[in-house]
C-alpha cells in the first residue's frame, strides 16, 4: 500500500478553496515584533508566541496581535496575509475541531495514534515537531475545550470554539515546514463524529497513559462582561470625532476593524447610530478612500462577543487628541460654565421611583369551605393555560410547522397529535416566514387534517419577515426593561382579535438581550412574554433554538438556565437519538411545573404535516374535545421488534452489547425504518419485557456452516396474539406504513 501523498498546500487561497474559511494569519517564527505589542514582552522567553500566535504585520514591517476571535476572514484578507508571508492558522468552531496530541515520547504518541485509529479510523494528520501531531475532525454537536493531562506536562487537547491551530508555515522549534503525512481533505469530507465519541476516546486514553489525570473542561467564550463595554451615544460620538483616521494611527486593516468592533460593542442597542458613527469615521481616512460597500460589509461581519468597547475608544481619543477629549469626562457630568446658582431651585428628579402595581395580600382564611378551580390546559399535560411555554428545536426540525399545526387544531377544536386540546382563538407572530410560505404550510396542514380554509375563523397569522421585531430593550443606566412599540402593537392586535393563545416564532428575533444574562432572560420571559399572557388572559408559546451545548447534552436549553426556570413549561422537538435525518421526530416535555415531566410523543412528517406514531402517556378523552387513540411507546417499540423478527426468523441475535450479533444492532440493520423512532435503551427494555412475558424466546435458528448451532430469537405466535389483542390495528398501521 502506498503512503498517502503529502499535502502541498501553502497559501491561504488554497485552504480557502478546500472549504476552510475561518482563516487567521499567524506571526512567523522569526518576525520582528512591534514594541507596542503585548507580544514584545515575551520575545526570547519560554512564552514567545511567534509561530503560534495570530497577528499581522504593520506598515513599519513589525508584527502585532489583533482581535482574531471575533474576526471572520474574507478573500481580500487571504490576499493581504499571503503578501505578509504569515503562517496559516484556522479557527476552530462550528463543526470543526482539532485533536492536539502534545507529547515527544514516541511510545506514548504511538498509544495515542492507535487509540485514535480505534475510535475514529485513519484521520488527516498535521505534524510540526514529530511525534507531536494534530488531527482535524468534525463534530455533530458542541463540545467545550477539553484536555487530558498525563506524564510530565504532556497532554491531549480537543480544540474548539475560541481556539485556533496552525495548518501551514514554519514550526518555531524545528524551523521546518509543517507537513501532512496523511493528507488533509476538503472540509466537507472530514469525518463526522459525536461529542460523546470524543469523550469516550479521551476516557480510554486515561486508562492507557501514565499518570493520566481527570479530564479538564473549560469554557471557550470571552469572560469579558459585554455590558462593561457599553457607553452613551453622545460620549462615543465625541470620542470617535476626536480620533483621527490615519495610516499612522491605524496602519492595518485589522486595526481599522478593531476600531469598528469597539464602536459596535459600545452601542449594542442603537446599531443604526453606531454604524453611522463608524461610517463617518471611515470617510475621514486621510490616506485614501474607503469604499462604502466594503465598510458596510465589514460592519455586518462584526459579531459578539466583543473584547473592546467604549473605554478603549475613550483611551484612544485622549491619546490622539487630549485637548478635545479626556477620558475622565466620560464618567462625570459636566457642570454649566456659569451657573446662575447651584442652590436657586430644588433639583427635579424624574423617574426616581418607578410606578409599580399595588401589592395585594391574600388572606388564606377566606378560602375556607371553597374548592379551588381545576387547572386549565391548552394541551393537557403539555401547555398550561395562562402561562409561557417554550418550544425549542434545531433549525429545520419543524418547530414552525408543529406550532402552526397546533394553532390549526386549537382553532378548529381538534386534538393535536392525539392530545386533548382546548378550543382557542390563536394568533401567530412569525418573524422568519413570509406570507407565501405561511400559505403553503397552512395548505399542507389543512390537507393532512381535513380542514377547509373557511373553518379557520379563529386563527390569525402575522408575517414579520424582514422587520425589526424587538420586543424590549434594556436601559443601560438603570437596567430596566423597556417594552418597544411592536410589543404594544402585538398586544393590541391580540386583544382586538380576542386571542387566548399567542405563538411567537422565534425568540431570537424578538429578544435583543444577552442569552447568558440571567437577569435579562428572567425579565424578558416574565415581564415581556408573561406580560402578554396576562394582558390577553391566555397563553404564549414561544419558539427558540437550543445552543450547541444544549443540543449536545440533549437538554435542548439555550444560554442561561433562566430560560427554563422562568417558563412554566418547556418542550423540545428533535430527531430521534442517533438519527439526524429522516421524517421521524420526538417531542419531549423537558419541564412541566403542573404536569408530568419526561412525556414523549413520537411523530412523523408526512405530506407537509406531522402525524402521531406513539406517546409515553395515554391521551385522556375530554367530554368536549376528543383525542385520537394513542399507541404507547412501549407497545409501539415491541410491535416494531416483533415485526422485524417475524420477517427474519433465522437472524442470529443475542443480548450481549459488545457482540457483533447484538440484537439492537442486527435488528436496525435488517429494518432501519421501523426502529428509527426508538433509541437503543427503549429497544433493549422492550426485548427484555418480551422475553419475560414469553412473547419471544431464544432458540436455535440455524448453524454456522461447521455444524455448530446458531441461536437467535423467534416470535411465539400464541403469546404474540394475546399481547396484541388490545391494540387497535388501525392506529398501529401508521408505524409500519
């Protein structure tokens, strides 16, 4: 077998064409460092960052670092960085991760490499200082920076968001080029693994490497409070006006962009004004002309989290124009030059005390002899009436379709996915879909449910695609939540329609705060979404996307735990575990203050709508609104297993998880579609229950060609018929159609 050819890529453009677009320039090992750079103090020490640290060359030919974490490269960057002769780094994050095996012990390096092959197969491999090596991979979910320390200062690291790896250039120790003994493939051809597989790989290494310590996991986002970067618009405008835009002060494209990042960070809730300030500063460049289209495109690329803000702008203004701007003035009010009298009249204090609702004390003795009103539900056990319910799901999984299907069922007095549903007047506020898309989706739902458009008098849809839909902003001085005009418009429209359920799609479009700020999140859910429920005397269903960590962990959460804590109910729509494709979905009740947590519905997309497959809780038929018969998940998985076994009576099966004939693995290979709705644990549990009840039994199903018996499991007809007698065949047909 011939060894893989070594990669010959040596330019930014070449990596760009391979699909590695998150490129960064890296300071070459012998570069001259600017005395003003923080890198200068480390030159010649063990912390010398040359050869590994991102940076750019200034007009004076010397190198300095820049805010590469927030920077997203474009093709113009690639051309400039190539002319600088920068080494080529690639930012991790998104799906791209990097296994960095940092040991010079050849025996230990061999153990690591063999374990990588065992868990992942042969991977592309980058070498700078052999036997140290790095391996790029893709992950299906989010994984924080994780490392395994062992031996004498040696480690294996998993580099993700917020980290970068050098892919080409000169190694600072060997002074030789990096090489790829196993060739790098295009980004979309990198093998994909799950975060759990990577953790399992590290845990096995712990048992193989000497003095291995427990895994260390760290966050990868900036620890700088974004609120600490804010400034008032007047002071920011004054500071920027005092700061010259010259090549002497801002000699590189990166320094110009750093300045733009800081302006955007300083004025997060007034972006149009922030851009106006930045564009005006760009137009004042004394050594050339900035193309307005490029300025606008750069502005759109400035993404949080930011590391510099108003304070840095104030420092630069004072440094370049001390006679026009002093940083201290930004933090103190300026008194009038010639006040008539500081004591002429009492100061008028506005909004000193906010007007709040009066406190109402409840005397429990007044409840004596009375019965509490029964709790009301919009959907029994899933959506409590009068509360906020959060529905999370990945992009494209079908949240909006599911919500519109619920709206249609509630508005036409039909059960939703077999669940008892309260007849309601429903209004939907859709920020991501235009009217044409809503029309197409509604037509599919109507066809699936047998609904005519004339029946939808109790349903209203609002398309807000391409509009500013921010419900609330926060006062930077007081931190108070300020409801915006669109919120008031929506409440007024909902009241006029007499809606008792309001759907908001999505949270990302209406929430302008920080997802990880507990106070902002709690205030938004309670005082913005909850206030809507209070105003209309009904319920709110708000749709959102889980974070990468929420998706990876299976919790479906996003940002701060305050999202879940502030809502009374939280649902998560997802693909079945282990299957990211296909038409089957699982709707799981992740939180239910007033009902059973952990309820599941297995549904299937079919011709533009979702249909019921099975549920963990039997539906309760309401006297006013009936619910369709729901097959239990236990029954459904047992029937699926029996169906596959009946068609394959000679299949070799056992219950040993490490065996190649493990029943779960073999049954999935024989009929993937029938078992895709169910995770491995459900299948194993159902197999044990079937064996215990005698519905299936272990027996000889053939031989191995050498006369030795081969065992498997077969269906016991009499017990099968008895077990299936109580199941509605019509409802079961959906599972196997």
